[in-house]
C-alpha cells in the first residue's frame, strides 16, 4: 500500500518515527501541566521540541522507508491533543474564553464520529485537506503567540493581538474543514447505500429470472 507521496505504507509498529510520535504524545500532559502552572517558557520549549520531533519523524519515515499506518494516525492525533492542551491551559488561566475551547473540542468530536461511521461501513479515514492543514497551522502559530505575550510582557502589545487574530482565523478554518469532512462523509455513505440497494435489486431480479 502506498500513500499520496508514493511511499510504501506498512503495518509495522516499532519504528524510529513511531517512537518519536509516541514521545510527542507522552509530552502532551507535561506541556499542559507546565502551561497551567504558568511556566510559559518551559511550556513553549516543550512545544518547540514536540514540533521538531514532528518534523524529524516525518523525515525519517520517508528516509528510512518506515511510513506506517500507525504513524499516519499518531501524528494528527498528537497535533489535535497539543491544540486542545494549549487551549485548555490558556482557558484555565483565563487568557482565552472557554467557548473557544468548546468550539475546537466539538469539531474534534464530530471528526471522531465521522471516523467511526466510515470505519463501521468499511471505508478508510478521509485524507487531510489543505483547509484543515491551514487551520491547524494557524492555531499552532496563534496559541504560542498568546503564550509568548504572557511570558514576555515587553512584546505582549504585539504578540497578543497577533495571537488572537491568528487563533480565531485558524479556528474558523478548522471548522470549515470539519464541515467539508462532514459533507464528504454524507456523500460517501449515501453512495454506499445506493450501491447496496442497486446490488440488492439486481440480485432479486436475477432470482426472479432464474426461477
């Protein structure tokens, strides 16, 4: 099996890229605790290290021929968890409103439901679209910018507005991608239902003709 880049995708679990992805996941609670406790510089350092490992595991996966199905699932999961952790930590400290956290959480719960619905009917997870990538990227810029403004008051006048605008645009694109995924899923499930109905009708006609 190959991914869109032409790399062979395997079922292996214990690979260097997957271990790096697992390390990223293990650092999520560390990042959250540091953020809640107000250790913004250390939280930012943890986030930066996580971003480096994200780049490194993707590079090594292709360089070493270790692209795996597990890795393709771990990377976006880690991204979502870091976004949620950053938003939860900032909301806990009353730096952003809770409604913004709930907005992002609702979108991720919707995607979880979409994934379950597709899997239960034998379909693969939908490929990531550019709008979703842009939304995630802007959230990864906006939220750390808010953290930087809090960690360094001297640049807060610049970083806080930049962080807010970027995070809000990112959240909007995040939901835009979610709506596209929802519409794609509805179309896939509707097409599947119609194909099954057509197959059932064909079999019934063949039984009648054969009888």
